[in-house]
C-alpha cells in the first residue's frame, strides 16, 4: 500500500497541491456572498480538512528511513537572479507541516462561531495557513523569505480587526518587531547569495558550498539569521511583542500564533545552522545562556500571571527556551528533543488557547480568581483543561515529557551542570499548572453566572489536540523514526549518544 502511495505521489506535484489548497479554498470563499454564513463555514472547514487529509496522505507515502529531501519540486522562477520555486520535505519539516494543517483545521473549527465579518476572517486564516506551509516546504531561501513575510499580513489583520481592546497596538507591535528582524535575516541571505559561486538561493547548493566558508564568515552570517529568527521564536529580550499579541488576538489566531508561527523561528535556526554549522557551533554557548534565561524568565512570568491567556503566552516563552537549549546542544538527542518539542508544544499551546478562549466567551473573564471552582459547572471543559495543563508541565505519559527529556539530556551531554539550571523553570511550570488545576477544578466557591460546557466543535478540537499529546507520549517511536534520520544527516559529526 505504501509503495503505491509513494508511486502516485511521485507522479503529481504533491507539495504544490498541499501548498495551494488553502488558497483555492480562500478564492472560492471570496466569491460566495457574505450573507451565506452556513455555506461559508462549510467551505472553510472543507478547505482546511482537505489540506489536513492531503498532508496525512503525504505522510503515509513518506519514507522515514531516508534522510534526503522527498517529493522535491524545482522550477525556474527568476533564474538570472538565482531564484527558483523549490519545494521539498524531510523529517524536520514533515512534523511541522502536519502541525500546520492540523492547527489550521482545529482553528477553523473554533472560528466557525465567528459572526463578525466571518467571510474575511476565514479568508485570512486560510492565507495564514498557506504562508506557513510555504515556510516549511521552501527549499529556496528567497522563496522562504517571501512566505516568511506573507505571514505578517494575515496576522496583522486578524489581530487588528478582531482582537481585544489594545488590538491596534498589538498588531502594529507584532508587525514592526517581526519585520525588523526579517530585514536583518534578508541581509544574511543576500550575503550567502553573493559569496556562493553559483549565486543561487537554493538551499541544497548552499549546503554543497558550506565547506568553502571559514568559521569567521559563517559566524557573522549565522548571527544575522539568528537575530531574525530570534524575534519570531522569541528569544528574550526580543519577546516584547508576544504577550500583547497573544492576549489581544482572537482565539483562532492565538492558537495559530503560538502553535505554529513561533516554530518558524526555531525551524529557521536549524535550517540556517545546517548551512552554517561553524557559525552555529561558535554561537551555541551564547544560545545556551539565552535558552536558560528564556526557560526561567518565561516560567516566572507565567507563574505570576492571573490572566490565563497571558499565562499561556509566557509559558510559550519558557517552552521555546527548551527548544533553543536542545539546538544549542549540537548533538542528536538535543536536536531530536528540540524538533519534538516544537510539535508537542504546538499541540499543548493550541489546546490551552482554545480552552482559555472558550471559557472567556462564557464568563467574559480570564482572571483565575473569577474562575475558582468553575470545574463543577463545566465537567467536560475541566477534564480537557486539566489534561492540557498536565501536558504543558511535561508529565510522563504526555508527549512533552519525551520531547523535553531528549532536549535536556542533549544539553547535559554538552554543557554539564550548567544545563541543570533549566530545571528550575520546569519546576515553576509544574507549580503554576498544578495551582490552576487546584483553584479551578478542586476548589469551591464559583460565584459567576451559570455557564454552558464546551460546544461540539470545541470538544472535537480539544479532543484531537489533547488526544495526540497522549498518543505521542505513550507511543513516541513513529515520530522519533521520522525525525532521527534527518537529524543524523544534518549533524554528521555529532556523538551518537545512544538514541537508536
């Protein structure tokens, strides 16, 4: 069966179909009158569901034993400038592609409750999914940059038009921070283009030429890439946009922002580090310092927040620190842990933002003190929120435990006792997650009005995300099997530290 799927996928432009499916859905929605609300919701859900189904079909045909790019497509775009329309997928990109299409579908499940300019809202969500898929599928740095910049546009409007009271400030701050970082990243891309003998933006050609670049050159260029990606990740102190954007964004946009867009920064660091390994090696100690700061700083701020949405936002800063620490380890365990954490945090944060948004719609409050004892009124919500918080703290049995364990073991192998400082942030994360579970679901005294439990669409979305956290936590081998060959090829000189 798998052989037939691979043969069929090889006969069609499989990745282009995946990439452009959200655009096709958006164009269909564009010609439907805004008054046809039910039809618009059906079309939006069908578009994201079809994209998810096609990504799963691609996964079925993916050969996990290969470290090389698969389903590669290359077409001239501007050959005189070294630009090409180049797509490909490997074990690093595939889990993030699946995460993007899954989150696109779940976010749209939540968005179907949207009534204010729903047609435009659905269209921007589809454009956002298209742009993020383009980032993860691109095998040309200029094409990568184009998709990277496109992601700014739908997020700017989703926050600015449907966000909270400070939506204008949040959207402008998000745009300016990310745009400034991307300019620095573009300078590094142009430098690689100039110094590459073929003057190409092709990522494969860049890999072939990396041995001709000395450590000083690679360090300077990688520093530019790192600064651009650090803003999106975000790395403290370049995180100023994140809490405001998360808190003010509508729930589907918050889900997509935390679950997927933050991962673009980590993915970019790993891809540019593959091209500039000496630069990554030179800056790895600095990265480890920022990683520990991210973990501890994000956890402390999350612990101090009583606004649940702000808590989840700062929790994301902390978890991205674990990703950075895994990358800085420069060994197989670290890279595998970082890759897994990107996926597992996407599932967990997506579930948390969905559930926080759901309770806010019902109570018009995200303050912990207003939600004490609410679990007795909404048992389904309480069950999913408790599971999501346990997943967020990395409890054994959930996907985050396996991911963070690999990242921490990789960091310990490289940095020794210094990496143990990160465990303080892990303990603080456990503290505020258990506090919230205790206050919301095991205390009494809820004084608010009666509230309804999760709707069917919210229940389905939460069940998918939390369920996958459990499945991957119990059976992590399939995901590890996809990631490991690519990681081993990316870091050919690393110590084989027993992960096999």
